[in-house]
C-alpha cells in the first residue's frame, strides 16, 4: 500500500529538485505543478474554472465594460506613424557608429 511521503522523503525530493532545476527555476516549476494539480482536482470533481470569467460570454454584451472601440482609420495612421518613427530611429542608430569611427 502506498502512503504519503514523510518529512525525510519530502526533504530529499526538494533537494533533488533544487539540484536539477536550480534556485531560479524552482519557484516557477512549483507554481506550475500546483496549478496542474488544482486543475486536475477540479476536473475530477466536476467543478468549473471559476476565476471570475464566464465560460460563455453574454450575447448582448459586444464590448467589455470600459473599453472604447477605435476607428480603423485612426489605427492605420497610428501604425504608419509608429513604423516611420521606428525606421527613423534605426537610421539614426546606424549613423552613430559611422560618426564614432571617423
């Protein structure tokens, strides 16, 4: 019969995990393991994922509250301006090393 691991076994498991994952990745691995276990338990018990979101959005509500829709023409203009600014910054970055070499 399988029993729950005791304190010594848990310490050994944690030390091995620390050696393999390292101190930077261990918290992320533990967090994802906890999330996976919670989702598994929820699926076994038949509970739905209730984190404040509905599974199916309301048909009446086309836009989320507090969100304004933008005019597509304004978005095109803003995107074109952003591309222009990015290309100007790139050309300025390329010109600086040439000036430093002279």
